[in-house]
C-alpha cells in the first residue's frame, strides 16, 4: 500500500508552520501538565521527545492545562516548525511528514517513558489551519468526572478513574444546584486565582447523570476553566447531593466570591478532559483574537 505524498506546506507568520497534535494521557504518574523542575510532567515528557526528534528545544501550547493526576482523552496542543524541519521528518522517504512525525513521536515517547509506556498517546498530527491557536482558538472544553456513591458500586478495576464516595447521592439535587451556576459568571469562589488572571468564565454545562452501571458521571463544559475550577465545582456539589446543603447553596457561594472552609476540591483521579472544540477554519484567528482581548479586559 502506497503512503500518501506529503502536501506542500503553507507557511504561517514568522516563517514557521503551526503543527497540531491531538493526544490522550493517563495523568496518574505525572505531576500535572505544566513543566516543573525535577518533576515528571506531561508537557515536559512531550517536549523532551519532540526535542530529541527536531534536535532543538520545542515549546508546545496546550488547550487546557490539567492538574496532577488529571487525565485527558481529547487534549490538543500546537507547536511551530520550520518548513525544513517539517519536510525533513520523513528522512528522505516519500512519506507524509505528519505520518512520519506521528510514528517517530510515538517511538520517542515509548523510549522516554520506559515502564510508563502508553501513559501518553499521540493520536493525530496535522498542519493547523491559518490562525489556529490550541488555547485561544478553542470555543469550549468539556470534562467528565465519575462518582461511585456507596460501597456497593466500588469496582476495584475502576478505582484509578472513579471517585469512591461513601454516601449515596441524589442526582436530582445535584442537577438542581448545578443548573443555577450556568452562564457568564465570576467563579472566584470556585477557583484558585492566579495573579493577573481573570476568574470570569462562561459555564455552559454542569450536569450529573447515573449510568446503567450505577456510576454517576458529571459533565462540566465551559469556554475555559480557571485553576481547580472543575474539582471545586464537583467537590461543592457533593454537599448538595448528600443533602447536607440545599441546592441554592451553590449559587450563594458563587455570589459570595470568596473561598472558605467548605471550599473543597474533589479528588483529581476521576477527572478527564474529554474534548476541546474549535470553530471552522475561517473563524480560528478571529476567535483567538477575541479570546485574548476578553481575557485581558476581564483581568484588568
């Protein structure tokens, strides 16, 4: 079977090609996404593998940074390569550079991870459309969070990706409380604010459903998330699901715009970044510019 011939690269700003990677990872063995000195992180591992292939330091931009222990099925990053670097990936063989990079990157990750081989999997490599920015072009990010409420639902085979919660939860109460937080809001009460960053976000979905296996799955979707926002939302909602607090308590906390003794973070290991959505190719640059402007305005 003949491999597809490489497409002629289209140069972006600064004489570089913007490359998109779609990847998934098990966050358990990592100290989060972002590079940290002396710690194994997803970004650090990925950039080390890329640097080994490209033979220079490579910096990637991610759609959504994840905390230590948090997983991803639908993470997106971008990086910039010169045309020479891109076309040189196939080592002179008539092979699409995207296919070449995918194969070689999988091999480099396997060597770099050793016993953790498979913890990071790159599923797709492509030349990004003009104006694409993995972070700022995104329309929304969607996370899931699995909860097994009650020991009868605790499955040892799923313990690394499911919260084992001792008390039974009322899905109706969870949804009644969660629905009151939707829309464009200041989520300061549900975030760890970063200096110079805004806590204003548009929460588009926050809902709970019980599957056929009895496990509750929370779906949380927003234009973007501030630090620890999803885990804080789920952790607070558990008080409502148990009946300890009323559904309106979640909104009261939101309006208070402050953190207190009940600002509890749900455990990280059941949290999964499921999907990042982008506009059509023609809307990528406009979306990125709008998002940057909004973030700067809100932070100011």
